């Protein structure tokens, strides 16, 4: 009867509500993206950004009005400061402020950046805050949760074989992709504690990985299509994870830190710790021309460990 009075249907009301929610969600995505674009292109007009971003739920005029409301219409934006809960969105406390990360699987950090070809494409990264290993990533032509954070999170879970301790901190900025109900549902299912920053510097590790992959890898490749971008991103992430030394990791690779943590977590005899770490270090520094060479060295290391145990 209520719907008859309004001369509409229940389905129509729910359709409009869902559209409004999608529009609000997209607006929160867009703010961070427009902010990042303007940092790279300080004089790019709102209309040019519209055609580059190609938002799904907003037309050109509505997008320009929104940019004006945010202060992006002028060449020198009025205010780039992010505000807490400005658009009625969900906010989580920053759980990394008082937590010192000392091992893998204590905290994951994530961010979304863009890469420009004929239009903007969006790259999502999730990395372990301790090892800096990229555990999940995605590249997409849309900013929706289904194409950004969800596939990256699912890749992370696959890489960790869905075998994770409870209480891991999942830290990000305040983008809508990180409080979308489907994303939150998946993080809660695996016992993650959601965490958000208010300022970019509070998510520094994730912010830096954006620049590292884009500026040190992708921009040096010939990339003209979406398919080439996907291929080169796979290659770049592999090179970063497996071969790139980090100053913050004492010039070891993320893979080395991951393997070291795995070996030490499985260590049953403390006396063997030094030899096992030495073995891993030797494996990462030198090239073995055959599996036999490596196994021979591995066997010698085990004999050395046994010798330590009896002396």
C-alpha cells in the first residue's frame, strides 16, 4: 500500500537506493584518484580528468560539479587535506600507530594507484608490512571493489594458502574499496583487523610501492595496451619480490625475508638456526647451475649443523 501511494514499486525503490549507494561509493573512490592525478598533473582540467577516469555512475557535468565542490576546479586547489568521515563513509582506527611490526603475517598494507595509457587504469597492491613482499595485486579499468581490492585480496589468500593467524592488521587509506561490504565480509571471515590512515604518510609502505613499480619498472617498458600492462605488471612484481634488494631489509630481497621467516618458524632445534640462515643467504647470493649442486651444498650444511649439535 505504501508503494501504491508513492505510485512506484518495491523493486524500483530498492533500485534507486542501490544506485545512490553506488554513486556515494564511487565518489569516495574518485576523491583520492583526483587528488593523485592532480599531484602528477597540476593543471589538468576537470573535464580532461573526467574523460581519463571515465566514471561509471557520474556524467560529465556531475563530475565537474563534484570537482568544484572539492576545490579542484582552480589550477591551485583550495584544499588537498583529507577529512575524516567527510562523506559519511566508514572509518576504522589506525591500528599501526602503536604496533611495531617484527615478523611476517602481522600486518598487510594496501593502496590503489593509476597508470596512464589511452585512459587511466588502476593498480591495487597488498604487501606484507614486514617483508615488503607483494602478496596480492590487480589491474583494472574500473575503480569498483570487484575489480580492485577484492581480486588482490583473493590473490593474497591464495598465496598464503588461506593459512593465516587470527588478528592480522589490514591497513589502508579511507578509500571506499576498503570498506565495501563484500571486502569487509572477506576480511572478517579470515580474522583480519581493519585499519585506516587519515594521511598518506600513515600508509607510507603501500604508497612507496606504487612509485617503485610505476617509476622503476612500468615506465621503462613499452606498454600500449591493457593486455601489455597486465603482462608487464606480472613481470615487474616478480622482479621486485624475488630480485630487488631493499635498504630497509639490509639489502635483502622480500623473498629472502619471507623464506627466512618460514625457516625460522619451522625451526625445532635452536642450534641449527645459524646454519639454516647461512644456507638461505648462500642460496640467495650465488647461482647454482644444477639442482645437484644446490642439494650437495644443502647436505653439507646439514652435516655442519649436526656437527655443531654434538660439540
